[in-house]
C-alpha cells in the first residue's frame, strides 16, 4: 500500500509528491536517459494560492485505499523573506486502513517570490514504524536530517547539485502548476523525498476533457518519469523508471484534477474530491 499513498498529494505536482517524489508511481521498463533534459526557466507564477485547499481519494485497482488533503497558508515573513506554508497529509482509508495504518505528513515553507523551498519537515508512520526527516534548502543544496524508529540518533546528509535547483514535492507541484509549456516540451527537476534524491522528467502531453468532482473539465496533461538519483546526479540504473500522468484544470487556477500511475499492485488513481479557494 505504501506505493499507492506516500507523497500522493504532492505529486499533483506532484510531486508533484509523491509520484513526483517516487511515492505512488510504479516500476516500469522505461530505460534511464544518459543526461538530464535542459531545464526550463523558472515558472512566472508561484503556482500556489494563499488559503486554497484540496482533497483527494486514492484508489488502487478500483478500490478505495487512501485519502489525501493539501492546504496552503497565507503569505507571511520567514527569515526576512515573503513565504507561505504548505501542508499535506495522506493516509490509508477503507479496508486498507484495517490492514495497515499508513500516514504521511509533510510541511514546507516556500519562498513566495522564487517558488523555492526554504525548509521541509516530513513524518511517515507505517504501522509501528516512524520515519521523520527535515531539510533546509540553499540555492542549489539541501541539508537533510532523518531518523527512523530503530535508530538511536538522527543522521545528516548534504546534497549539493551545483547549478541545479533542488525542490521538495510541494514546491515541485507548485512549479508544475505555474509552468506553461508548448506540447512536447520536457523539463527536468531534482526532488528530495525524505532522504532520497529523485530526478523527474516531465513532458507537456497536450489537452483533454476529464470528469471530476467539479464536473467535466478541460485539462492539460503532463507525463512524468521519475528516477532515483545519486548525489552526482546520475541515475541508479538498477532502479526501474517510474511513470505517472497528471491532469491540471485548463484555466487560471490549474487545479490538480487527477493523477494516475501503474504499480506492481495495480493502477493507482488519485482523484480530486473537493477544492476551495478564497
């Protein structure tokens, strides 16, 4: 069940968390590329709206297995910068919750002017096991501290990408929502999920109409491929690529409407059930 839930909300960018962070996408046979695609310029919009909230149902093979929520706070000041807080929570639901309790919570402070993460804290509970992680981001690096239930003390690791910008799942989701691209355009970003580094290649796939809790909506589609990455930015070839598709509303709000992915347990579908914005 873990592959169906972890980072489920964030992948709607995202990820985009999550699928974009490697959480809900499943193993595929897509070969790993030799080099990252050229990164697109930073999106002109933040991709988040203060006070907005959204809720999702997660189905695995057509059966409800989880629920997820995301909420965006108001713009304030953090360390002298305009910033806002994004919180998400994903958890097992229905019969899946009776089999094993899984909860994944994340809180990110994002720079409102650049869209870059300042800090992120995650808390993942799987039955009796708990993993906590926190990261503080610089311009191209992040220092990650993490701890598992069985570990006596937290561990710290530093990831430095040089000229590449590091994101977390929430800021990756925001960047996807703010990115306006021509069909076929691909963008590569690097996302920290817990203590792991993921390389995400996202391609603008076109437009379609999709049913949602908000009725039939015109949507833009993005196809994503995630690879576990090493700290030198090369991919781990022994780990299969993970794939997903994201539908965003084709309007100014760019609301994440649905995410789909194939996993070894079946098709995962995360569908919007509620959206509010002041």
